[in-house]
C-alpha cells in the first residue's frame, strides 16, 4: 500500500476563505472533475452550453436562479442542481451567494465563467 493523503474539507470554511467575488477556488479533484467554491453577487452570465459534461451547482449559502429555455428554477441554500450536458443555461445571481461547483476538468473557462476563472 502506498502513501496517500485523505483531506477533510469544510465547505463553509473553504468558501469563506475566498476574499473576492467571482474567483473560483479549486478545493479538490474527483475522477477528472474539479470541485470549486466561489462567491457571486449581482451577476448574470450569458447563456451557454457545456457539450461534453454535466455541471453541478450546490448552494452553500444564499440562493440563485438557474435559467434555461424552460424558464427559471430557484435553487436555495442546501440545495443542488445538475445541468445536463447540452442544455442551454445561465446562472442568475442577485444577492451574495456561495457555491460549490463540480464539473469535468476543462468545462469551465474564462469565456463561460468570467475573466477571473483560473
């Protein structure tokens, strides 16, 4: 058996350590997926599609609306929503909200997440 490290992560603590809005802090990897936390306020992204992967939003604190061609779905604190690949969508965030996002590595980029994505 090799040496490995198992790390426990508190989502609230992790997202509270992010000082700026719209900065995606990568907190882990899982089978080719990136887990990131981000703080968002007063932001509506352009409609976009992820052709190769689903995308998960888990609301740690606050709430937001996910807009699709079918309308708006409100997602509140403690809830998650999964956007299937190929679905046109955009998050609509009015008040400060804190998220965990899980997506296939390479899915999010500056073009579909904002200039501060690294």
